[in-house]
C-alpha cells in the first residue's frame, strides 16, 4: 500500500457543492487524477472566493464517466470522494495561510499552481489547512 498523499482540488462553489453531493471530483484532463489513491486526503479550494472550504478523502480510484453532473462541462475523468464542505462564511481565506504553506511559500503567483484543477501538496500543508478549517467548523 502506498503512502497517503494530499491534494488540493479546485472548483467554483456550485461545482464543489456538486462534488460533495455526488461524491465525485472530475476534470476534463485525466493526467493527474490517476495518481490519486483511495484514502488520499483532499482540500477543497473555491476558485472565485480564494478560500479553502472543505476537507475530505478519496473513496474510489480514477475512472471515466460521461454522466453529466457539473455546471460548465462534462469533466469525465473522475475519482470518488467524501467531502465535508463548509459554508462560505466558515471558509478560510487562503491569504491567511499562504506564507505558512510549503506549496505556496515565497511564490508571488502561487495561484498558477492551481490552474489545472488540482495540485499535490505536502501532508504538512494538509494538516495546517485541516486544523484551521476544524476550528471554523466548531
């Protein structure tokens, strides 16, 4: 069994809600999704809000499905997920943590790293984000 990894998944609020509701995260490109394993940790990043808004884990490995679930596209390359999505008012503004996270530290244009819809991050980053979100969720 491989070591657990952590990922940031990216969508707008509406589609992230669909991800949580249907237990699925999808992208048009399948290049990164096959690298996700069952049990891997995920952080939900809401693009337009610039917030971390949820945490969860991968529940089903990579697969392709043409069932329409999302706004703005088919996103047929998918993984199953369990996602606890917090309301917008409980989300964490990313700028609060950006200097403390390895994936973004010292990077002026760190948002470019999320342009592909997902990004692998160090487990230490996941734990920092998870801790902040759990404080807000109480």
